[in-house]
């Protein structure tokens, strides 16, 4: 303030020195020099004194008014801001405390003035707080850090720490130097508790899922030994190697035992494959093979089943189809599961088509049927283990709901895409797309034992119009044409 007043006086003195010459000379025009000289000097001195007093008074008044306005704004900020407001010096010491919730915070905090606030921060969080201050000193305008503050040994909610989200804002002078720091603290203990509980639930879910996988693997291994014995002895009885059976009923019963054992062994093998995929231990054996041979083999294996049910099964293979690189056993399992499902859910008189083609380096396998179809709101449920679209009371088809889940897992291991389009009462089209040269298989670090997502999520839903490309036709019509 004093420096400003001296500047005002210097400026008025400079103007007055010039006026001391101009004023007497102007008065001498209308009066004698003896009168003009003292009158001019007196007028200049009087004007100087009046201007000096008035200018200094106005300057002081503006400073007072500005100070009152600034003080009122800061006071309002200190009182109206949510949470706890702390004004810190550049070293982190608290110089002022405010905030709308000041009383609630100070009810359990020790006095934060000076170094009191830093001393209440959990030891492992103090370095984070000091690093945030250091970033502000280096030029950043704001920083945010989550801190734990120690609570008294006895508190209403028995919490040892309060979790506070601290938003730090720098205040600088005209030269850009850090003058102070405004810290706004908000209690996020409830959010932290929810996050901890969510992480605990996720860990429990992962543990339960791992236990389920281990259980399935253990049970499956234990079932395979007696099942192999049942199948082996059933084959011996059917072959009548140690004597003929007495009558046809005995032969029928032995055949039923053999068929039931084979079905159960298939389920056990599927459960083992699921467990391996879910645990990330399913190893693909990539090798070149003739995909046309695999398609025809699948058609031959399921052709009798389809014929017995009164369903036509045909295959269409692109001419000149070269060998592809993939896991032959996995590809064969995919086709058997898809065609088996199509046979199961297609009524007598229906048709099933199995197509194979390669275009732009992508092997496309398409299984279409004229079966019962799937409602649009049920498509997202497909591929989940042990899930069938029909409920337990109305279902008319046998099965565990594992087949399509295994298909999606094997396709994901090949880095491929799984797409499905269906219309209730008209049929279903399932399209599998994988790289024909095996390049789509992701590189996995088996030693790290990272589990893959199982069942894999469906890619972006593919509409029927997206599937109906060259060589692929719609549901019932495609199967009829075949």
C-alpha cells in the first residue's frame, strides 16, 4: 500500500512542476507579473495537495472494498464447500480449516492445524500425499489421492481408518510460484467397503468355480474306469465270445447297457474337455488335414441316427478345398456336436445341411436345420454349461446342455467366431469361422496357467441377413435345397 501511495505522489509532483511554469505565464496575460506569479504558485500547490489527498483516499477505499469482497468470497467458499476444506502451505502444513461438514470431521479427527493432519495419515499413505504436493510444486494445477486417516481407538462404527478422497488444487502468485494449496476431503469409506466386498465375492466365485472344475475332473476320471469295463464286457456279451445268449430279450438288454454306457462315457469325456478348457489346460494339436474327409466322416457317423429319426442329412463341400491347419480332433468334435444337436431338435421329415468352404483364408463351417428353432430372447443363453432352452418340466429332448458349450470353447481356442441365427418353427443356422492356416490360435503361456473365459461370450450378434452371403441360404430353404 505504501509503495502505491508513493507512486501516486511522484506522478502528482511531476505534473505540478510543469504547472508551476505554465500557470504563472498564463495568468501574466490577464494581469501584471507581480500578481500572476504568487497567484499561479498558490493555485498549483493547492491543486497538488487536493489531488494527493483525494487520490490516496480513493486508493485506500478501493483496497478496502476489494479486500472485503475477497474475504467474503473466501469465507463463503470455506463454509459452503462439501466435505472438509484445508488450506495448506507449500510444505503441507494446515493454516486454515473450513468446509460444510467441518464439524462432522473434527468430531473424530485430532486437530489438523500445522502438521497435525499429516501425522494422522496412515504411514504407508503419507508418501502418496507428499508426492501429490511435490507434483503441485513442480507445476501441476491439481492432484487427487486417496488417504487413510486413523480414527480414535473407540468409535461408533468400530472402524480403524476412514478412507478420504483428497482433491488438491494449487494457488499461485503472479510469477507462478506456489503460494498455498486448497485440499477438499470427502469420506469414501462406504465406497471402499463396497469395493472390498465386491472383490471378496469375486474371489469366492472364482474359488467356487475352481472347486467345481476340480470336482468335475475328479468325478469324470473316476467314472471312466468302470465305464470302460462296462463297455468292454458288454461288447464281449454282444459278440457271444463265451457262449450264446439264451434269447433275444437278453441280447436287447445287453445292447441297451452298451448304448447307455457309451452315452455316459461321451458325457464324461465332454465334462473332462470342459474342465480342461475352463482351466486353460486344453492343448490344441495343430496339424494339416483334409477338412472334406472330416465332414464326410461326421456325416457317416450321424447319418444312421438321422435316418432312423426320418431326417435327411447332407453335406456340401467346396470344390478343390485344400487342407486346413487346426486341431483335427477338436474340429471333428465341433461338427459332431452341432450336427447331433440339429438331429435332436429336428422333427421327422426335416432336413439338415453341413457345409464347408474356404474364402479369403477363413474356413467356414455351417450347420443348418429345419428344426424347432430358438426364440431371440433365448439366444444369449446358448453355450452356457448345463443350460437347455426348455425348462426342466417341459423339455422333450434328452441331453446335458454341454455340447454347444464345448463347441464355443473349442472355437475360442482356435481364435474363431461363433455366430447363430434362428427363427422359432423355421430352423437354425450356426456358422463357425476360423483361420484356415491356424494363425488365429492365440499364443498362450501354458506355464502361467491363465484360464480362458468359459463359456466364451458371443461376438456381436450376427443377423440372418449378415449370414446369408454367397453360398449360404436361409434355414429351411437351405436344407431343402440340399
